[in-house]
């Protein structure tokens, strides 16, 4: 289904038949339901990472690398994982609920009777909306987490601003941001594919909708965590960390 949806996106955009209004509506909906939770999660996450890293570096006398350790932890692992959690818990559950309700009301069956392809008309715009939102959400989490970590390290733990920024600049690179954005795109694709599949396969009335939503959240989060392990391992093998 994911392959068909992406194929229809390419074909309909090329021929001018893509439902841009539906895609924009879904994109705005995903932004609304994920932006505030992303900020609320990114701030304590950045604080926790900075507190733990700062405490450890102070004990071993290596406060000069606190910025690098905290910043890289947020960029490489924290931001993509939080993005996956929010997409699965907020956007994915909403998509599964919407499509599940349409399925049990037989709206999807009615579309097929009229000769309309549900994957083309319903699924494809949601794929586009999540794939647009995922990297934006990831960058918001990176910015918020780094800002919170910097504030805690400088104002609470007494690390000098210059040392924090210098260590972060020495280790972090554009490649780290690119990898994080690629992870967020993969996680978004996985989440929206599971959500659409579970929603369109809903059976059993309202109870079936609840089951589909629950399965979407659980499967989406677990799948993203497993994929993150493989992506991290491949990144470590082929893009080793270097000091700039």
C-alpha cells in the first residue's frame, strides 16, 4: 500500500490531479496535534540529557565536552525518537481513527463502488502530510532540546558558554542533521503506512476502531525503535564520528 500511495502521489502531481487541498488540510492537522507536545517533550528531554551529561563530565573533569555529548545525544537519537513517538501517538492514532470510522461507516466501500481508488484519494494525501511534517517536527525538537540543554548547562551547572558552543561545534556536523532528518522521514513513512493499513482494515464497529488505534500506536513505535537500531548501526559503520 505504501508503494502504491507513493506512486499515485508522483503520478497525480505530474498530471495535476493530486488533491492538494486535502494534503494541506491533513498537514495542518498533523502540525496542530504535534507541535505543542513536541515542545513539551523536547524541553525536559534536553534538560535531562544536559543534567546527566554535565554531572558525569564534572566528575571526570571533562566539562569541555559537555556541549558535544549533550548536543549529539539530542540530534542523533533524541529528536528522531521523539518525532517517532509523537507521530505514532498523535498523528498515527488520529489517522487510524479517521480511516477506521470511515471504513465501518462503509464510506471506503462506497468509494470503491464508485470506481474511486481509496489509496489514491485518501491514503496518498496523508502520506504527503506526514512526510512533510516529520522533518519539520524533528528540527523543532532539535532546536528546543539544544536550547534547553544550553540553558541548563550554562545557568545551572556553571559551564562557560564558549566552552559549550566550541565543543558542540567541534563534534557536530551537517551529516548529523541529515541523518536525523532521514530517520524522521523513515519513521514518518512507517507510522503513516501502519496507520492507514490498520484504519482501512478495521472491522467490528467502534470496538474495532479502538483496536486499530491501539495497534497503530504500539506497532508504529516498536517498528520505529527497531529500525532506529539498524540505522544507527549502519551510520556508525559508514559515517563514523569525527572531530572537526
